C-alpha cells in the first residue's frame, strides 16, 4: 500500500519561500504522475502543480512563475518550491499520486502566509 508523507509546511511572511517535500512508499513512484493540491478554509481542493513520470510539469495559473515542482525518483520524493508567497497561498497542501485506479493522498501540511 502506497503511503505519502508531506513535510515542510509552516508560517512565513508574504514574499517568503517554503519548500514542501513528499516521500512516497511503494514501487510505483517512478512511473506515477505526482501532484500537489491545496485546500483553503471554506474552499474546494484545487490542483497546484503536477509532474509526470517523464518530467513534464503543469501549474495552476495562480502559481506560475512562483512555484516549481520537481521529483527525485531515486529518493521517491516530490518537491514543491514556493517562492514569493502571498497570503492567498494559505492552505493545507496535499501530495497526491495519480494512479489508474484513482488518487492516493497524503495527510496534508499547513502553509500559512502572513501579510
């Protein structure tokens, strides 16, 4: 059973940076599309960024130019580098592994950006 464990969240001032990490157990990591999602209080969960097994990346318009997703298959880890953070980036951030049968979610990590 695949498990995803996120880390790296916290409190940061606007304009600051954070790097989120997600370590995946299981053998499927290198062949899976990985994603970062976020859910702000009272809002629906939304995709932030994704990276395919081949390294192709996609970003939500709201984070383009500020966030970078990357993966290290040797470490079964996906990262989200977040720069120029804004208060509206405040949310719980979830790591996800997209597989043919659905999506596997991590437990989430809180990111709070103060103005």
